[in-house]
C-alpha cells in the first residue's frame, strides 16, 4: 500500500468508510479510560489541588495544535511537490480543526493561569507564539476562502503554510530560550520525564485519545470536502448543459 | 545582471514618479505617529518611553500599506507575465523588486524617523538606536511582506487579507527591533544582542521571502 494508491478519491472514500467505525470506537474507548483515570485515579497536586486536572486537556490541545500544523505542512509539501490530489483536501480540512485546538489550548491555559498565576493572560513567549499560531490558522482559512479557484487556493495556502512552519520551533523552544512564566517541557525531555507515573499515564492516554479524535474528525472532514467538490463539479456540469 | 539593474531602475522610477505613491507611506507614518498622542495623552515622559514602539508600529503599518503595489501594478498591465517568462531567475527578480520597493518606500520611513522621534520626546541615543534598528528591520518587513503580496496578487481587493497574512510573520522582527531600541534606554542587556538577532532575521527574510514569493507567483500565473 502506497500513499499514491489513495490518490483516487473513490478508493480513499472506500478506505475511510472502512476505518471510520473502528476509529470512532477506539476514540470513545480511549476517552472513557482516560477520563476515568483522570477523575478517579490521578492524584491531586500537592500545590495546585484539583486544578491540575486542567493539564489533562490543556497539554493534549497544545500538542495537537502543533501536530495539526505539521500535518498541514506535510500536506502542503504533498500539494507542491508531488501534486497529490488529496493533499490539498487534507490541508484545507486540517485548518479549522487546528484553529479550534489552538483556541482551546489558549482558553484552557487561560482558565488554568487564573488560579495558578493570578492572571488570565501574560505576554510571555510561549503564550504569544501560540497566539501567533492561532492567527496564522485564521489567516490560512481566510486565504482559502478568498481565492475562488480551489486548485489555486490550495497552492497559495500551501506556500503560506510552509513559510509559517518557522513558528513551530519557536513555540517548542520558547520556554527554553526565554525565561518565561510558562513551565518548560517536562514530558519529552533529555534525561526522562519529570512527571510521576500516576500523572504521566493518564496524560499520555488523554493525548492518544485527543490524537484519535483529531484523526477521526480530520477524515470525516476530508470525506465531506471530497463530496462537496463532487457536488460543485456536478452543478457546474449541469449548469453548462442547461445553456 | 544588466537586466536586473535595469529592472531596479525601472521599479525605482515607477515608484517615485507621479502615481507611484512612494512618499504616501512616509505621510501615513507621520499621521500614525501624530495620532498616538491624541490616544494616550500628551504626557512627554510616557511618550518618550513608548516612542521606539510607536515608531516601529508606524513603520510596520506604513510598510504593509504600500506592499500591495509590489506586484499588483505589474499584474494589471501584464508586465508580470513578461517577467515570469523572462530568463532571469524569478527569485532574483523578486529580490530586486523588493530592494527597489524598499528604497522607494522603506528608506523614506527610516529617514523620517529621527524627526518623528523628536515629536515623541525621545533621548538622542534612543533616536539613534531606533533609526538604526529601522534601517536594518524595514528591509526584513518588505521581504516578508513580498510573500503576502505574491499570494494575494490574483485578488482584486487583497489589501486587508495581505495585512492579515503578513502581520503574524513580522512579529519576530518587531520584537527584536523594539527590544534593541529599548535596551539602549534601560540597559539590562547590551544593544548588540537583540540587534544581531534582528540583523539575522533580516538576512533570513532576504532568502525566505523571495523564494516563497517566487513560488507563489509561479502558481498564481498558472
């Protein structure tokens, strides 16, 4: 099985139809296990109390906001380099999901920041760079919506997506490069994680659950976009025939 | 090489002659800086503190405002198609166009900034530092903005979208531009640290901007 085999939208839709029920099931089961662990098993933090539970949704949202952008960047490469016909569908459908995840990462972080830092928002490097990521998602959506021709819109937004990739390392390393209020990375770091297993395991399960959710929504959105384009083509053929 | 020099001369002449609108940016810069004291009040101490930031924001907005002329005029009169078919590498052509555009619209901003800094009651050393950072920083804004100008070239009214696309990309330039100007005022860190990063960002934008803008122009021309 190669990626190019699924350049045919019909074959892709067939695969999606087979995968989707399993994916939905896996997402729901992982969420059930993850939420049960978070609410009934994970200990309250000795300093933060129960508010630490915001971490179990905030951190996956933040990871996925970047993962989603990298998905779009990979799709952009697919559009520009290999001209894969589904790459631009993938990029277009990932943008609103990424924007939503980024917004939720900012919102949950803000709700967590109020009791912990005493403020909803600080202009710290990590927060600001994520806000810039959010604006970039919105700009990409605006660009896709403004250019009428789908192919041209796909190429223009692919170029912008690749340029915007420079922001991703800035977000990742902002906590190391600048002295920020936001804490540095504690899960994936040199020398092992600094989080205790009782908190790390629920966090990782929640991260898997949200990643599955992302793939699930993304595939559904791609399916809808393919169908939407078919309807558009059918309408155009119909309009041409009616003359 | 001769073709590129001729292109530079052509762009420059078109920009500074009647209808080119080169000095419009500088005028807009003056107005933005004039409007600020009406908004924040005429407190001279406050103005001298936020002066570098105001000048930078004014320069950023003025640069954005003039960017849509970068490729739009050539697209309208068909010159862009000739450039695309020409033998010179498109990346270099974009680079030359950006340089000419900067010389006509960015340089007047840099020259005007010491005068406007006096309105802001800034210290002489801060005036010098801000002017220097603008001299290094405004080309970076033009090169980054070329990407947005190339992406929106096919749109009839792409000016607002251009600003939305370009502004997030200019944030790093803005941060290091203002922080090197304020480093002179308040100390804490040497001027050269953020200034070196600003210069590096400028060089980075000089490479990335023309390459990405050329890619966008090629796809827009298809």
